[in-house]
C-alpha cells in the first residue's frame, strides 16, 4: 500500500537531492530510489516498486529516470510525476549546460578523473545493497530463481539486447506459470492505447526547432544503454554534418561524469548546435516522450496484477530485471576495481552498506569521490 499523498515540495526536494548524487548509471539510480523511497520513506511496497521496474524496462527512454516519475506519481499524482522527473533531471541538465558553455567558450572541459575513479567502486556497493533487497522480494519460487540465473548468464554475453532478454523472460515465465496454475482461466482485457499529440516547441530560430525534433525522435525510440544513444546521435548529427565526431565524443565524456541520466548529453549537444535555445530544445525533446510513456503506463500496472497470465509475466520480468542488475554489477566490478585504492574504496563502501554502521547511498557515493581524489594523489 502507498502512503497518503505528499506535497510537491517534498517530492521536488527528495528527487533534486537524489539527482545531485545520481552517479553510476541506471542500476545505481534504482538502488538509490530503493533506499530513499522504499526503505527510508515507505512511499510504496517493494513488490509494487519491482512491478514498476519490470514494466518500465520494456518501454523506450531512460528507465531509471522514468522510475523517478513513477515514484512521483505514487506520492503526488500526475503533478508529482512531472515534479519528480524534472527535479531529478535538473541537476544534470544544469551542470551539463554550464560545462557546455565553458566548452564552447574555451574549448575544453574540466578533469575530474580521480573523482570518477573513486565513485565507481562506491556505486558497486550501493547496487549490491539494492540487488540484495529487491532480489529477496523478486525470488518467489525456485522456477523464478532458475529464470533469473539464466538471465544473468545471457546478460553477460557480448552484444546482448537487454530489452529482448527481459521480454523473453517475461513471456517464458508467463506461459509457464499460467500453464502451471490450476485456477480458472482469467480473461485478458485489451488495454486501450491513447493517441498522443506531441506539442511543438518554438525555438529562437529554425535550428532550435530542428534540434527539438531530432532529439524528440531519439527519445521516442531509444532502448538500451548509453551506447545505443550515442549510435543514434552519430547517425542523426555526425553523419548529417551538424556535429563533428570529436564534438560528439566530448559530449559523451561530459555525460559520463555528470550525475543523473546520461541523456543530459542532449543539453550539451543542443548548446553546441544552437546556444541556450538549442540546449532547451534538445533537453525537452529527448525527455518529453518518457513523461508521456510513464503517464500512460503507470495506471495499467496494477491492472496487470489482476490477470493470472500478466501477473506471471510481471514476476518473471521482475526477477529478470534483478538479474540484469547483477550482471551490470559484475561487469562494473571488473572494470572499476583494478588496484589497492579502488579495492579499499569498494571494501569501505560495502562495509557501510551491509555492516552494522549503515549510511545512506548518497553519503557513500560522496565519500567514494572524496576518497578517490585523496588516494590518487598518492
């Protein structure tokens, strides 16, 4: 059950603070939400949170950002959805916009390598904590455990499409559990689809409008990781001559070391193309579809639980989502822990995540950044 509705100021404060520390990618963002929204504030049950994660992984867009919108909707309705999403995105967009200005004016971006090296092993501990808690809820049967293990193995293979893995696990699980069930067959209702009319954005000139539509198109069809985003941007901007590949690579670098969703890269590129109005156009264009997708999806998820078949689908997708998070954790661990410094940061972060003196995810990430900076001065 969800708590009583909260104020929009409360929602904005929670997600703005989270957006300031949201390093480490989608798995880390989900881990922070589990700690801040489920464990600390109890805005909804962990079971419902898992259902939201599973279903959201199957729609386009930055899924962890879309999860902030779901959480906002649970706490404050439709307005809460928009407030949560905007508050989470805003810190990344603001930082990226400032860096874009400095880049255009001075042709370089600051060196924050040592901070990022310290953040990565700290993020591993935060993700591990979330996997432990979410996994306990998602692991409802031996069959789901087997399915989750298969998802982890599939996700570790090169060039794996995570969306196809999730969808495949959901379908296999739904068919299996529906067949196994001795209950009376439930009737599946076709859920109506709403036709969306996306409002136009009037920029300061024609180029701003062009930027808006290019990023809107990407936001509507983007599935997968940040690398997929960069492939889209290369096709839309580099190959059409609007941006050089070096400029795209610099924008990617900024997206990697700023907090929040990697899609804030759009703000940087928009500023490169058309100044302030271009940054605004690109940011609205790439994030707008996610707000609309979540607005449509959120009320449908509880209805899915009422169907035996779709309930099995959700259970299977949920364990698959946890499996993918585990695969991300393993891959990140190999890439992020490579010497005694990063090993020390990871060990300290795990202690404060699982040990007797637990501290919040945001403090762990901030501590990892500071410790990384100090240790790599040695």
